[in-house]
């Protein structure tokens, strides 16, 4: 198990209202580095849907990440990389990954391993893709992120054969594909706890709140501030 010096642990906000008026900083990570890959197109599609006045999106592409030589890699944190500050600035993550040989790509593992405290105490949702939706890649990521104190959402988004919907302007799924990000068994949520119970991070919106809106405010679980108010168009399916 990796560990880090107490002096390098992330600072945790103690005021629950400290970030109540600030937008959520969401890092969308494109996990493949192959030529003719799909992850960049899918990540751009997801980032476009996630961006709102309440959400600032930063797209981090593993193929463009400036990482040091692996010979200098050390457990519990290493030399700062070219994207360390961007990962550290994020409040939450959306990981876009294909499934390679029943797991996720080596390029994504390098990005994860080169950072430690930058990931800690934040939620992450996984958007996987493949012939069968890439769900084995998503399951392998859960254990890795648990070691880094990252809480992955119970639900993931799995896209089956997304290359069949790749057009001149990028990834363009049918309407049903978009609905899968909003409701139903494939929805992914970034759920925040009550500030009194979980002071480690400010309240976070579910992933459904980032990608859609709610015509049923009395049943909305977006947990936005002020209480009972959700962003226009948010649709959060009830349990």
C-alpha cells in the first residue's frame, strides 16, 4: 500500500459554505493514447454536455499529458508532472476509458500513478466504451482509485460500439445514447454528502445534474445550493 508524508496531505476546507457560490471544477480525462482512438471524441462530447454556468470543464488528454520518465516514479507521489496542477484543481473527475483486453489502457494507468495527493478525497464517475460497453475497464478502475482515496460512483456510463456513431463533427450518438447519461441503470452520479457529515469536500452535484436537468424539483437529489434549487433542465430519476 502506498502512503505519503503527513506534510504533503491535501488541505481540507473546514467551512461548509466556502465553495457554495463557486462553480464545480470537473476534469474530463481521455484515457487512450492510441492512433485513431475514440476516447478524445467521446471525451469532447461528454465535456460539452457537462459544461454549464455552474460547471467548469477541463479536458485532460492522456495522449497530450507531459509525464516524466517512469524511472523517476516513486510510491506516494513523485516529481510534479505537466498536468499535476490541473488534476489538483479539479473538484471531481469523469474518466473516459476504452476496454483493452478486459481492462483499461496503460496510458491511463501512467497518468494515475504519476499523481497521488492530487486525486485524494474527490469523487469520480467512469464513462467506459467497447464492444460490450467497456464495463470491465470500469470495474478495474474502482480498485485503483480506492487506493487513492477517490470515491467512484456506483453507476457508470457504458457506451457500446461508439465508433458506429463517429461522424464528421465527432461522436454523435442517437438520442437514446444521450438519455443513458441522464437516467436509467446506466446513469452515473457524483453524489455529495451533507457538509456537516463530510467536511472534506464542498457539496458536489450528481453527474446526472451535470449532463441534464430536473422537471420534477420535488424529487430532485441534485443537492445544489440553496437547498431545493436545481439548475435549469436537471433531470434526476428517483430511486
